[in-house]
C-alpha cells in the first residue's frame, strides 16, 4: 500500500477545491476507500450507469493502486471475481451496470454466499425517481440476490457526504471479510462522466480526503468466534468427515488418533469416500461418533454414515450449521480435546482398509482402456507440478478425484461447492490462477460449454496461467450414475439427461484464439502438465456408455477387499 500525507490523495479529483459532479465525486471516494480497506482486485463489466465507477477504477489502475479486470459478460465477471477471492483469500469486488446486468451476477453471489467467499457485488442503479416509470434498464435491485442490500444514498452537492460514503464502504468490506458476499447498490444521477452537464461546474462543498496515511475511514477488527466445546462425548472410535471448508483439523485429528475422510479440497485418507460408498462397513470400521467439519456435499455414502451414527458433532462458526440429515447431536465452532484416550488399532484399521482399496483401484483401472474419468482424475492429480493450484468442476470430475486420486499436500485444490453449480467454472479457475499462481482445471464438456466466455479475455487484460483439462464425453455423464441412468429409463435418457451436443471444442477454442490440444493417452497427458504459460485447453474424449458398469464394478471390488 502506498503512503500519503494528510490532505493528499493518489486519486485525481479528491481533496479541496475540486470541480466535480456528484456521481463522479461519489464514485472516486468509493473506489479510494475500497483501496484503503485492502481491496486490490476489482472486476468491471462496462455499461452506461456504472460509468462513474468505471472512470474511477481506470484512474486507480493507472496509478498502480489496484489490478483491474474487464469482462464484457457479467456472469463471467462474477465468477472471475469469485475465483480471485478464492485464490487470494481477500475481499474482491465486481461491478456492473443496472438492470439484467445485475441479475447475471446472481449465480456467483449464490456460490459465494454458501461458500462464504469474501465478494462485494457493487451494482450501479438508476435513481429512485425512475422506478415504476418504464425507464430503460430500471428494476428494483433491493435484495435482488436474496441478501440484504447496502444501499448508498444518491450523491448530492452538500456537506457530510464524504464520511458517510467512506463509512459505508468500511462496513461492506468488513461484512464481506467476516461473512461472505455483500451487495452494495449505488444509484447514480446524470451526468455520469467526469466533465460535462450543468452539475459539473463549481467547487465541491467539502474536502473528499480519506484518513491520513492511506488508512481506512473506520478500522474494523475481525470478529472472532469463541464457541468451544469439550470433546468428552467423543471417544477413541471417532471418524472425522471434512467437506467444503477452509478450516484445518489435521492437528486435532492426529493428536486424537481419528481417521479423516475428506473431500478433495481438504486432506485425508486416499479412498475414504470410496470405502463409505462401497457398501456396509465391517464392524472394525464403524465409528461410535462422527465429527463433521464444513459442508460434505459429494457423497451419498458419507451422508448415510452421518445419519446412522449416534453421536454427530458439527464444527461450524455459522449459526446455520450444516446438518441436512438432521443428525447433529452437538454443534460448536471448535473442540477442546483435553485428556483423551487414543486407540491405535482404530486408526490402523482404517489405514489398512485404505491401502486395500488402493490396491483394488489400481488393479481395476489398469485393466480398463484409457481414458475414463476415474483414470484421468487419478493421472492428472498424480502428475501436477509441485505448488500447483487445481480447480475441479462440479458433476463427475470432483467426484472422480474424490474416489480415486491421491490427496497431495503440495497441491491446493479449489471447487465451487457452495451451491455446486457447473456455471462459471472457467472464470473461477482463471481468477484462482490470477491471484494464487499457475493453475489447472479439470472440468466436463457441459461445464466447459456453460462458461466458454471465460476464455474471452481482452488484449490489455491480465491473463491467467491456466490449463483447462476438458473430459469430453459428449453430454451429461453424471446422470449415467444416478437413478435416471438405470436401464429401465433408457428410452428417455439420451435426449433429456445425456444431452449430446457434438460441439467441436477445437474450433470453439480457435474462435477465442486459445491454444487447444487433443490428448490421446496417459503419457501425453503427463507430459502436458507442465506449469502453464497463458491459457490453454487440453481435450480428452471419453465414452460414457460403460460408466455406470465401471463404477458398479469398482464398488463391488472395494467392498470385498476389506471384508
């Protein structure tokens, strides 16, 4: 952060004796205060009503105070901002014009809300006098995302505005940092450009400076949770289930001697989920208690275990703790272990079962012609460079990694598991790459097509170092594994669930001027997984006709391996 003396401002137009119209003054103050609150990445979709913000952001970017990302598609912009926030762990803002542009941010805001990603949706609005008049691009934007809207007042040429605007920005950033997405709605009256129109003349009525030395207007301490629960009710035969969360329970589990079954975004037994999905657990693996960390969303076997276990302790600092089975007997934000009995045989039994499952998986996949989703997931994770970031698309890719891939502590895994949609995945992965470093994405063909505009990056924009691996089975392979994929539904399946599309992905990538490579075998995939430079697409074509049978054979083989 740059340091300024009292009364100085690094943004043109702030301070005493400036000639500026109200919308421009408000936009410049708002952007300046975002920067003072350590917002360093902003995604902008261009429009008319958000022109004051666009000019202010361009000025700040030119001064080197922030990194600005411009996207013409608001849905893509929203998910790019989501990925930037995921990769950095810091508050990121996305701004757009009014009307349907705002609605296009909704999918990303939903994901951020359920995953607690620190995102600010900064939407421009028409002034209130245009509501219910038939004015173009005018809709009621209050609570449009289903969350409270922090409504900015319309800018006026009167004293007392500067402190109000800056205070509201500080509130928004603090709320996003602690709780997840915030909707900030700012109505602008014309003129919308820095100069021109009758309101542009005359000096502003008060200084527009922020606090000295580039400090925030209000310094807000991060809220801490203090709900700790003694672990007296958790005996040695406790199993830890880790879902979508940023919490790390590794140390606690190791001290207690508890095995960990984790989704790909965390770390645990390699095949823990597969063991729970392969059928009834033998007596030596059945837990007396389960500790649930975060939101487990991937596995029916995991949910069945939670529902059937007598003691279920959910660790969450959210008053809406995750408990879709209504099975939780305890909930707190943390555990105090204290004196605790450790049963080494309990952890050893799970480790031996995990090793037995690994042998079965390796043998079965070695006999299977390449590629299948399971093989690609295993091979991709195993061959990623040290320090890479991996984004997993919803549907089959994240589940394939969950079932068979190694849990690598030297690779950081990301996924949109808040509401687990397939939209915005390319853009989210690009955002991760831009803030966390070089990244890889494993996604299906429908997920890729849902966000093909994530490849649309202007020539002057920061470009991510991102390799997108697309497993193309020409349709909805996930449905093959669900009830609707059963043979008795075959007459209707292909059209309404399989949804083949026949898209030429190479031609699509060429239209976006993005390099495309067809991967034919595992060795070629391994060689292609070098640290990426720029954005590129690796396509792997697979069949889904035998997918249901393969997964059934895998579960049967694993169920017999540890009996």
